[in-house]
C-alpha cells in the first residue's frame, strides 16, 4: 500500500532507520517535542537500512557527498539532515 508514514528521529550525529525500498523522505520537522520525518513509501516493499546524519550549522561535516534532506531550526539551533 502506498502511503505516508511519520518516523520519530533522535537528535544525534548519526542514526539508522529501516524503510521500505525506494521510500522517499519528504521532510523533517519538529512536531511538539519530537523530531519527525515524513516518508512516502510502499508498505509492500522490503525494508532496508538508511543512514541519517545530522550536522549543526558551523560544525564539520564528515562527507560532502551526502544528500541533503532537510534543515530544521529548533530554538536557536539549526540542524541539517543528510542521507548516505
């Protein structure tokens, strides 16, 4: 079934989430106190691990070839989300 799901993320340098193959991360935002990713996916597809990297503005980034997903401002901090 094709749908959009919400996944809660941790505010950590790197994390891995399991998503159906070909899932598309549409956006990442703060919802209440939670950090959430909204993902367009097909629930009939097999899952695979996806690595999410978070980098704060002005901080070093480990790999400049990472694909940018979203930028989120939480209070005075700005976080940039990438996928490898």
